[in-house]
C-alpha cells in the first residue's frame, strides 16, 4: 500500500472522540424533543384554552411575556431546540426505514411518525411566520386575539390547516414519547413497551382534545368579529 493511500485511510477513520461527539449531538436531538419542546408545546396548547375566557385572558396566557427581554428568551429557548430537533429528525429520516419483522402496527406508527414530522415542518413554518414573526417583527405587536379568532372562524383554509396541524402535533408528540422511552432505556421489556403503547394512545387522545378544544374556542369567539380583509 502506498503512503498516500495509507494516510487517506487513517484520516477518514472515526476516532472515539468523533463517535462520542456524534452520540452526544444525537442524544440532544432526542432530549430536546421532550425538554423543552414537548413540555412547552403542551403548555402552549393548554394556554390556548383561555380562548373561552375572552381576549384579555387569552392575551395574558398566550402572548404576554412581561418584557421584550423575556419574549426573546422564551423564543430562543423554544426555537433553538426546535431547529436542533428538526435537523436531527431529518437526518434520521434519511438513515432509517420500516422493518417488516416488527409487525404491521409498529410499522404504521413508524410511517405516520415521519408523515406527521413532514406535516409539522410545513405547519410550524406557516404558524411561526404568521402568528409570531410577522406580527412581532414586521408589525411590531403581538398576535391579537381578534385576528386569530376572526381568521379561524371566517377563513376555511386556516380552520383546516390548524385542525390538521394539531392532529400532527398530538400524534407526533404522543408516539414520540413511546420511542423516547425506548431509546433512553426506560421501557426495555416487551411488556413495558406494550404498556407504554396504551399510555401513548391515551395521551394522543388527550392532546388532541386539548388542541382541538382550544381551536374550537377561537373558532366560536371569531363569530363576534367581522371577516378579516385579506
Ligand atoms: C412541536 C414540535 C415537535 C415536537 C414536540 C416533537 C417531538 C418529538 C418526540 C418526542 C420524538 C421522539 C424522540 C425520540 O425518539 O427520542 C420525535 C421524533 C421525531 N421527530 Fe419530532 N417533534 C416536533 C417537530 C418535528 C419536526 C418539525 C420534524 C421535522 C423533520 C420532526 C421530526 C422527527 C422525526 C423524524 C422523529 C423520529 C426519529 C426516530 O424515531 O428515528 N419533529 N419528535
């Protein structure tokens, strides 16, 4: 073997340091999906139930953060983990594939997890732009209750996109809790994984009821506002 080839082989080998770094970066992609992302997402859906209590309470619960500094801090604490998790997720989608030997239901769950991830990519892009970035950084104010409620009531595409986005979030987070528990060694035996599957299905319904409940609150409140002018 020539010296040049031997040198090339040595430099492309993965060192233990690289492997440890890759492992840590990947573990963070998984960890961030629950903390802070999953927890924050649940609070966000729950806080939107304030839509039943009128504009003032909704604004207090959803858009008021006390000061510009705390608005920035909350945004960064959520957005950085979200982008990290998205890149982690996209890389995993490229590397993994369904396995016939694990049974049809597990494969369906696996495929829907990835479809919901793609749906979330589009939904979160639109939601973050229209409800966060555009009002705060272009119009220099927070999203108003009147705006979101009126769109939810009078603009059918908004109603449908939110309903589907919430469906994707509820499934992706509930099923993600199952794979997170397995990935971190919390559910090792087949029995504990089956038990976690039941928990996951219950959580899916609970998340969905909270999210769709919040959307219905906005939809009903929107009836008292005129249709927005596009
Ligand atoms: C509200 C936003 C999101 C939340 C709360 C969330 C939550 C989760 C959770 C809890 C997991 C399981 C993690 C694990 O198994 O260790 C997961 C997995 C995954 N997420 Fe997300 N996620 C979100 C957005 C996204 C987006 C936008 C994408 C777009 C690419 C994405 C792609 C994925 C993929 C591909 C997996 C499966 C990875 C695998 O099992 O190999 N997620 N997510």
